[in-house]
């Protein structure tokens, strides 16, 4: 009985990242997504995965391996958007300052 | 040694929702956030919390209680935005159809 709750928890928290990853891939919109969250979360899930491997606990390995793939994908999309936004701000600043410099 | 990975995993995956909740609260922007993710995730974390209580496992209880509060907050903000968007679309549709009907 108790294990059912753990099983439901593991399945739902793992599967929940599928619609989030799909939304980010489909729309390319990452504005409301926190870079800090996915940076911390991805490292945390990787740590859980190592724990699962060391403990030889298959449910922990499986759940965290799947979550790691999905979280890394979301993190990569968000990081790309942040880098693109920064370089376009820099580009705009250079364009703006150019007439003043010339 | 093994426990360190579990501890780091638990702390990071729990704390990671703080910047996400803060971003949503601060900006009110939930566009890139998946409603389906937070609906599944919140139920999953609640299931983990019940598991932790039944197993009398304090680390599982603590981590999931904190995550449940943060995830519920993000889910509520997202759900509110979805409901507001739907009612404004409905309002716009009614305004548009009004001249045709009259």
C-alpha cells in the first residue's frame, strides 16, 4: 500500500517534465522558465542518479535518468535563449553607440 | 559517501523551485510554463509526501513538503493566467460577434 504512493510519486514527477519539454520545444518560448531552477534541478537530478547507481536502486536510476534527459533539454533551450538575448542586447548597444563614436 | 549524493540531490531539486516560484511571483509571466507539468508534478509530490509520512522518513517528508508548497504556488499562478486568458478570449469573441448579431 505504502509503495503505491512512492510509485505514483515517482511516475508523476518524472512524466511531468514531458509536457514542459514538449512546450519549450514546440513554442521555443522560455520566458517564464527560470534558468536558476533548471541549473540547480539538473545537477540535483544527476546527484540522485549517482546515488541510485551506487545504491543499485533501479527505480531511482530509471526515474532520474529520464528526468535528467528532459531537464537537460529544457535547461539547454533556456540557456540558448538567454545567450541569444544577451548577444542581441550587446549588438543593439554597439549599434546605438556607433553614431556617437563616429 | 553514497548518502552525500542523495543529500545533494534532495537539497538541490527542492531548492531549485525557489527561483522558479520567485520568477513567477515577481514577473507574473507564466507563458513558457506548462500547466500539465505542474498539475502532474504537484500530485506526484503530494504522493511522495504521503509515502514519506507512511514510511516515517523525515528527509522525504521535509523535501516534499517544501517542494509541494512551491509547486502549488507555481501551479496556482499558471492556472490563474490560463483562466484569465480564456475569459478574455471569450470576452473578445463576444465583442466581435455582437455587431454581427445586432
